[in-house]
C-alpha cells in the first residue's frame, strides 16, 4: 500500500518540527506512522531516513556564513605544518572530532542489530520520552553555568560527541543529548544548540548515506520501492522537512536561550505518558511489517 500525499506531508512536517528540538524526531516519526496506520514497507523505511537529509540542509542554509568558513588568523608561533593546517580548518576539525564517537558506536550498534530492534519499539520511545522529560525539568539548574568566553576545544567537542551517542536509543533525542553535552562543557545554551545543529550535518548525512546503501546493496536489499511516484513523494517529503525545519530552528534557538528546557520536558512527559497508557490498556501502536 502506497503512502498518500497527506501521509507524506504529515510525516515530513513531524520530521522538520522535531529534528532540532529536544523531543526525538525518530521517536515522533515512529509514533506518527503508527497513528496514521502507515505500513512499514521498504519505501516507508527509506522515506523516514532520506527526508532527514532535507531537514539537515536547513542548517547549511540558515548558518551558511558560519558553516562554510576557514580560520584566517595566523597560526601560533612555532606551530608544525599539521598544527597550522588544523588551525586553519579548526571548525571542521572539531566537527570531525565530535562526529567520531557516533561513527564507532553507531557501526557497532548497526552490526549487532541493537539499533534496529530499538527502532521497532514504540514502548522504548515512550519510556525514553518520559525519562528524558524528567531529566529536562532539572537540567537547566545542573548545567546553566555556561559562558560566552568558553572555547570549544577538541576535548569538549569529543565529549559532546559521546553525549550524542546516547541518542541512538529512540526517544532520547540527538538534539537534547548534544545540547546538554555542550552545556556540560560550560557552553551557553545558544552556543551548545548551534554546535548541535552543525554536528547534525555530518552525523545525519552519514546515517542517511549508510542506510540508503544498505537499502540498495545490503543483504536484504530491495529497490522495488524506487518507482517514479515514490521518488516524487521523497522529493515532496524532503522539501516539506527542509522548510519546516528551517522555521523551527530559528524559533528554537531564541526560545531555548530565553526559557531553557522545562517546557520541552513537560511536553515529553505528557506525550510519553499518553503513549504508555494506551499501550498498557491494550491499544496496540506496534508498526505492521
């Protein structure tokens, strides 16, 4: 059964709204697919992966002046050729350092099948929404000591990358994990949020590329979903996710800097609790294979 245009737009809106908010885009797409009754076909799996690329392009568009930049200040005296090179490419080097933990742990999780098993569980999503929501009620008090003068060093970037790996559990939220990771490294909420956006580009681009390659060339490869109509749906989903993510991101940075995480924590607890009550009272939200 093919996804309708309405279902395509709704799922893409959910992805765009939640990709950079600390509420778990993967978790919300899993819940949305179940509520809409969308069958988990090879195309639907490909769709939910590929439209994330549309959302992350919004980062490049909104922050293009800061994303495409080199450090033109002279390297410190006595620097080696390698140190001078890394000094010039400082921004991208720190993105790479933060990206490395996700590559290693993500590869292990994919090979073991653990990530895919988590992705099939609505209950895991709901529990992690509640747990993450409770944490977010208090995280501003725990980490609200950031300074504009705190530099983003290689060590801080790497530790933020470790925080990002927690988000491989659906319902945790990559955005929340990396922003909290940045705040734990004494960055301001705004600086932590913006670095989280930048880190999403290599992380989500790599995840998208890996999953697309597996869809075409993996052990269970099936490209029969790549029809003209489905490709049109993919294009529509990417455009919708891009536009919605662009608007959501601009709003989120200002809101987070001013009000913190508490409102998102309350939202997560409510959504997770409602899903758990539905599941525990016999209302099945498990995706149909």
